[in-house]
C-alpha cells in the first residue's frame, strides 16, 4: 500500500441556527465555497430529492468528489469532500470556508484509513 495514490478525505457536520436555512441554494453555496477555495474542477453533478424534503447533491470532481446531504428537520448538513492530489486540504481550511455561515455547531474531521 505504500504506492497507493495520495488522497485527502474530510467530512463535516454543519448544524444551522434555523431550519428554513436548509435549502438547495445553501448546498450549492457551500459547494461553491469549497470548489472555489481549493480550485476544484467539477466534471459532473446531480441530486436526489427525498420525500421528507431531504436532499443529496453530488459533484464529481476531476480530483474526486463532493457530496452534501441535508437533514432539514435537524437543521443540518453533512459534507463529504475527497480529493486526490494537490492542493493540500486541512480540516482547519475547510472550517474557515464555513466561517460566514450562521452555524450552531460545526465539526470537521479528516478520515484516515
């Protein structure tokens, strides 16, 4: 496994102050923040709308993927960002991307495996 390609995998749990804040536009805005901050290239995207108003949006990146899942009933989003190659992305850098949002809680974790 020493020759396995370099990758970075982070997940974030974002809990917002108000339920009405959880919209598709919010998910798009968060994706735009991350894509812009790390100069990521989107090659495809899509979404799935659940019957409870939950939403999953995904962006296939030339570097890997970005997925955002919403739980409107809990005012929460889960963000999954995996990149292969540069630039180096850290949990601190991701947290900074979210600094302008009205958040009650934020947890960003780097997955290591």
